[in-house]
C-alpha cells in the first residue's frame, strides 16, 4: 500500500478508561486489504476466547477498505464482534456515509472495548475522540430522535456518519441493530446489543481528507469506467429502479417466497405489496449511500389520519426493500401496504434486525395458533396472521419483555424454541433467522455454511434459481460453488464494495483498482486471500464453539413446495458433511 | 459560465459531484471539494446542494485582508494561493457556506466554475449555464 495512506491507522478506544490511541497496522492491511479481512484478524486478536459477548472486553470492530473514498460503490463498513445472538462470529455490513466518514476521518479501522459507567456517545473528528454524556438520550422510544440530537450537537454536516442504537440495543435484545443515516443498518447478529452492553448510545464520525493514488491519469480513467458501469450497466438497473423489492413478485410466482412462517411459499394476495405496486402508490424518494450514484434506498411515505381530528395527519417516511416486505409482510401474513409500512416503522424505531423480528413474530404466531403458548405468555395479547396492530404491540413487548416467554423471544427463535419447543418450524439457520429465499437446497446450504449464516455470504439462492431449477448438481458440486463464491465475496467486503456491485467489481477490476492504492495482487492471489479470510472466520467460529454437528435444521423446509423440488434431508446432509471436511 | 443548482429535489445525496470536484486535483478523497451536499434536516427531507453563486460583487473577496481573492469579470473569484494567510474571513463572509476549506493546506478552496462536477451528477441536479442577457440565475 502507499506509504502515507491513513488506511492502516487503527483507532483503539477504551470506554472504561475514556482514552484512545492510534496504531499503524500496515501488517494487517497489506495482508488482508481492509474491511472483513482486517476486521477478522482484529477480532481474533482482541476478543478473548470464550468470553461473554456482553463482557467489557468483548470488542466492537469497524473496518473500511482501500477503495472507500476512492471509487464509487466502495461505501460499506464491516462491523465485527462476538455475536450475542449466535455465540460465535458477529459480522454485519452497512453503507450510508459510514465508510466514507471513517476513511475521510483518517482511519482504516476502529476498535472499541471496555464499558462506560454512564451512557455516552463518541464524537470522532480531526484526530480526536470526545466522550459525550448521552444520559438524556437513553431510553427514548424512537432511536431517530437520539440521532437528531447528536446531529444538532456535532459538526461535520454532510460529511458525517451517525451510528446509534434504539431501545432494543439498550435492553440488549440479541438481534438489536445499529442504524446509520436513519435508513441503513448494521442489521444482523446483534451489534446493537453490544453497544447497549457498553452503554454506548452512538458514534458520530466525520472527516474530509485527501487520498493519494499512484497514477492520477489512470485513476481518472478507471474511475470513469466504474462510474459509467454503475450508472449505465443493466446489472445495477434493478437496484436503481424498483429496487430489491422487484423480487417479491417473481419469487412468489415460483413458490420461493416464505409466507406465514413458511407454511406456504406463495400467496394469491401479493398484488399490492409487490415492489412495482409499492413504488407506484407509496414511493416518495430515493436516496443513496455516500459515493454511490445508484440510489437504491427506497423511502415510502406513510400517511395516517389521527382518530381525534379529521384534518390532522401523521406523515412518516419509511424505508422498504425486499427483505422487509418478506419478513414483516408475507412471513406474518401482512399483504396490505399501509399495514406493512406501519410494522416496518415500529421496528425501525426500536432498532432491531427486521429479518429476525419478522421470523420471531411468525414463529410466535404459529406457536399461538397451535395452542403451544397462551395469552399470558404474550402479556395478554392474542395474535393471528396479519394482525398488524397486535404485531406492533408484540414488537414493543419483545423489546421490553415482561414475561419469561417474551424474554426468550428477545434472544431469537433458536433460543426460544429450545425452551418452549416448536423447533421444527423455528426458521433459523446457525441460530440466525432466515432471509426470504425458499429457493432450493443451495439456498439452505448457503445459510448453513455461510460464516455469518446470511444469504449474502455466498448467494446460494442464485445457484438454485440459475442452475438447480434446470439441471441436477450434486451436493458436493453445490458446496464447491458456494465456497468459491464466499471466497470472492470476502475480497469484495475487504475492499468494502457493496455486494450489489458484484456484477461490476470482478477480481480483474479489483486487482486494477487496488493497484492505484499501491497493492500489487493479481486475481489468483486475491482468490487465495479470500479463501484464507473465510478460513480465518471459521477459526473464530470453531474457537467459540460452532460445530456443523450442532446445526438445527427446521423440518419445515422439507415440507413446503420450492422451485427446485430438490430440498431433501439427504441433499442437505451430504452437502454439510462434504463442507465440514473441507473447512475443519 | 456559471455553475447552478437546477433541481435540488432530485438530489439523492450520493456526493458524486463532491468527489468529482476534489478529483480535479488528480487525487481521491474530499479535501479539495467546493460543493457541499447535506441533508435538509434529516435525509427524508431531501438535500441541500451548495455551490458558489459567483457573485458579481463577492463578499468573500471584499473581506480578504491580503488580496488573495480576486473578483473575476462577470462574477466569482480567483484564489491566489501564495497571498492567502488562511485567516478564514472569506468563509465567514459567505452566508451560503460556499467557501470550502482544505484542512491539509489550511486554505480555502474556491469554485472555478469549470463544470467538471456536472458530468458526474446522474440525476441532473447541477448544470453549467451560459451567461445570456436577460436570463436570470436562481
């Protein structure tokens, strides 16, 4: 890397002692580029083996990549931590202004340890870290209000990222998220709960520095190539127009969209919550992450009349995409757009992972439907599919649980079903609640094998849709494809490029782009680094107790119709056994 | 030629213009940008896009104690960097915050109305307009 690049500066912050220092870690960045590669090493260094995720010594790590602030679409920050939700690797990525702000502030990574005795937020700019008293912000029922107060009290307008948690994080709900720029999230695996355990309400970070490149002429030329691809390429078109919500209609039509806790994989009532219909009737504005011209963030406006005044309306901007229409829509039997937007809104306010919350709600509904829990378990509530007002109350109740059952639900469906039963329809994989893809066996193997049990780890759903619906592949062939894809994605998340841009940033382009930042790595070397990063993640997972033999697979996936007709126990188990021998 | 904001309502906040402006120097990052894009009180309310309006009697030049900012014919100013002492009075004098600051050099960065940014706005928020008699600029 270039000698003067501040990418290798790692900011270490101790919340207990309220102090900080900066260390140059060229050793890590030259070997693993940045992002997920560097964050994994920092996690292995900083997280004591077997520690409770909520212990003061349990670290929070943020890392950005060499291309952040240099090329378009490199706008992701990788957060790494020990997950309180799964007990092993916690990793989630967010855009907004997060990556640009951290890179422009002069850092490649931030490591936060310790625990404050009072609520605080951090203000990071101009080489300083200020520890600000956040007592007055603690306990607010709407996380966006806390963000507004931080915004009003800090400099760096237009350049800053504002991370914050809501009540769910404060109460250490294990799937609480961290929100940045109001509509982007470090969504999965419970980073918000780690913030809460450290009494860390939020972080404001900003900067505006220069980044040197090795060849100015080549830099401009490559920039234009990437920028033109981002704005004109058909591979970005779907994110740009209707957004990921465009997949609702197509997945529903091929029996791949989970409905009512995956009791079904399609619904006739889909019409008004397809991406096209929501865009037509409710889309109000599209916004972008910093340094990304695509603008895939879709905001709808929810207009609700007040009951006590006929000419008084509450108008609320609500961000939606495919995963939310699935998890807080079809999964819980909601197919009316206003009801859907209302449920999304409360989930945003309390600050939880929308996918996990939707799956928790759908599991609760089925438990109630099957008389395996009672109203007393739900704090007096009675729930049925599609009942949005009760779902809103349930979200609040899970965020501040008052019964033993709700407390269990605040730890996710894996934990709750281990206490109350219903594992056969607790839709989790590796203890992480499932995303909206009942596409076939590659999708499920992908969730199970992925280092963070996310559909984005290896895109297994794509193997189902592009290949398994047409041809037969053995479980071993599927696993090989998944592991190769996961290795490639380690490189993308190490240079902190958005996965939506994976059609543009192939390894050849990555090699050319990072060369301008002083990295000399060809495609083969990059692939080797990707595989190594993946194994490093598994090193952490195994160290913290993950085992392929302990994976619970809900029976439901074998019962509900899918597009391939190939989801069998034999296929899944053969795939897992093969992967286990490769990874162990 | 004057840089102008054609329709801020179409701005998505991608900051491609800001990066383009800074990239004119050949390097990456944001240190040299003289465009500002910020939310109008929260992202859901849209964005405010700040560009130099190239005033005909520029307040920034009026307050410069060293003559480092020279008014140009037809509006706007030119920065003579060697004369600038980095006092920041020009920044205070611009009430739309269109005098930006390079922290590394501790000197202002001034829009030269080149229009490089316009080509990097995918949503037609910015435009470079020719001076024509009888045509007013917003």
